[in-house]
């Protein structure tokens, strides 16, 4: 009876998974996530000073967000002001990242 229950639970008597395909599915899914996170498998080689279209687009979006925050009503318990400070810091970080890419 215990062997039957072990087979129904998908485990051998020693407790290891009976189906190796589960491990393969987890591994391949993880590998896919890593590939997509690294640019979808695209090999991109950039030279120093190359265009930074994604960073420039991010900066534009941050500038637009800052404008929206400036136009918002200041009745947010200080959160609007804090958000403006954080967006300013993010803009500075993007600018520093663009500059770093230009010199390295």
C-alpha cells in the first residue's frame, strides 16, 4: 500500500522525484528567463560613446513623470514631494550611466 501511495504522490520510496521532466522544465524555464533578461538573446556589441537609445528614452520618461508630479495637487502628505526627489535622483543616475557608457 505504501508503494502505491508513493507512486501516486510522484515520489519514490526514498523521497526523490519520480519524474525527471519536472526538473528539466524548471531548469529550461530558468534559462529562458535569464536569456530574456539579457536582451532576448540578441548579441549586441557597443563601442565607447555609442548611442544610448534606451537610456535616453528612460530619461525622457522620467522627465515627463517629473512634469506630471509638478502639476499634481500637493495634497499627498509629502509623498508627491518625495516622489519628485526620487525622480530627480533617477534622472541623475541615468545621466551618469549614459556618461559612463560614453567613456568606457
